[in-house]
C-alpha cells in the first residue's frame, strides 16, 4: 500500500475520532457525583445539584433530557451559578427553569453574561416569578435537626465594572467585588457555602471562613487532554489553574463546575450536571 494512502487513512481516522469527540463533548450531558467531607451531622447525605454556564443550551424537546437527569439525581437543593442565556434563546432558559422548580428549592446568582447581554432583569424576572431565591450579595440559612448551613452568594464582578478602565482585565471592579465578598463573609455563620461565578479569586475566597465555594465560568478549560488541566479559560488564559473539580486551601474547598453549555466549543470535555453530596464527620 502506497505511503500516501496510509497517511490519508490515518488522517481520516483522526478526523472521524475528533468529530465523534466533538459531538460527545458538546451534546452529551453527563451527571457527575462528588462528595464533600466535614459537613454538619444533620446534613449527612444532603445533595446539592449545581448547574452552571448553561448558556441556553437545549437538551431534548422542552429540555426534557436535561430536566430528567436532574430529577433522577434527587437533589435536596439546586444551585445555579451564572451564565444562563443568550439574548435570542431565553425560552430555552425559561423551559429549564419551569422544569426544575418542581424538583427542589432553587437558589441562584448572576454571571458575567447576564451583565454583558443586558438581559439581567429578564433573567431575574423569570427566576423570581418561579420562586427561585436570588443570593446576589445576600444569604439564607437552611436548618436540619440541630444544625444549620448558610448559603451566600455574589453577583458577578461585572456588576461593579467600569468598562472605560484600560489595561485591567477586571475593568476596575476587583476591589468592590472583594469588598462584597468580605462583607458577606462577616455576617454569615455556621457551616458556610458561597455561590460565586468566577474561580480565579480562589486565594481571596480561601482567606474567608467559607467551608465550600461553588463556581463555574471556566468551562472545564474548553479543551482537555490527559495531564492538562484545560487549554484556556476566561480571565485565566492558557493552561489555567482552576477549571474542573475541587481545589483546597486554608480549610476552604472550591468546586469548579465544567458547566452545562457548549459555548463556544468543547473537546474531550463533556458538559456536566454536578451533584455534590455532603458527608458528616
């Protein structure tokens, strides 16, 4: 067999393999189960279902596949950690929201795309009318037996951004964002969970007394290869540090969701519904 034929066969196999990987990575939603130790005794087995970076992605007619996977996980609560829609696809978000409201109580914060798209009030209107609880710059306490957990949240830092500030990837918003973080930390008690969109402030989160931080935004690094923690992530650049799974520092565990949506491209990096089970000592 001529050498050029062998080369063409190899290239064809690689192209087919890459196409299959692309389809799987962008259209086959998976449910991943995680656990966090050292939770309060009364919350042993408590399940948190985290959905992040949905970007109006559709899984099945009227989001049926999406909703059924969440229902099958039997969560105690559902938390949404930002980036829900594109301007012309808000119905996809509404269908998902209507489906999950019957599964468990839902808590949410806003992400950068809510501010960039100018659709933040529309998103809040949809969520608030469904009874979802907005945790932007506030907190709520869930009690079980003799124990309580405080769930707190932050808006995305673009809420505070001055887009005219040059040479600053955070557009001058970092100081105000951290001010809100420390303010929320100061007034919350008990076992504490923080919902925040961005993982790239992990060192600052770890300076607080939050036990668990739930984030997204990094999309798993978009493209993942063995031994590489994602290729690129917003604000973190190439070969980012925080893209998927757990990171620990100073007694704080931060979980980074790979996200549920496909924007703009994923490879070897399936979108995920994260189910985090709290385990008591």
